[in-house]
C-alpha cells in the first residue's frame, strides 16, 4: 500500500527547497519604478545578487531532493 514515488525524507527536502525558492523570490520583490518617479532601490545588491543566488540554491536543493536515494 505504500507505493509512493519518494520516501519521507525526499518530501521533507522538497518542501525545504521550495521554501528557499519562495524566500528568494520574496527578496526580489519590492516596489518598482513608475513613469512619474524613478526608484533607485530596484538596483540594490539584495535584489540583483543575493536573491537570485538564493533562488538558484533552492532549485539545486530541489533537484538534489528528487535525486536523493530512497532506502528500499
């Protein structure tokens, strides 16, 4: 009856990876520039360098969680 594709550890690692990805996208979000006012905050280091690296780490973590061997 226990015919799941992944083991429990795979699902836990998948959820952790998805949380890391969401955190990266939240770091990228913020107010933008309108036609009336330019917002120089869109070019800060967190939005350009840190957040994409966090998201990339999350995607790599998800791939590792999928490839993690199950103990069967």
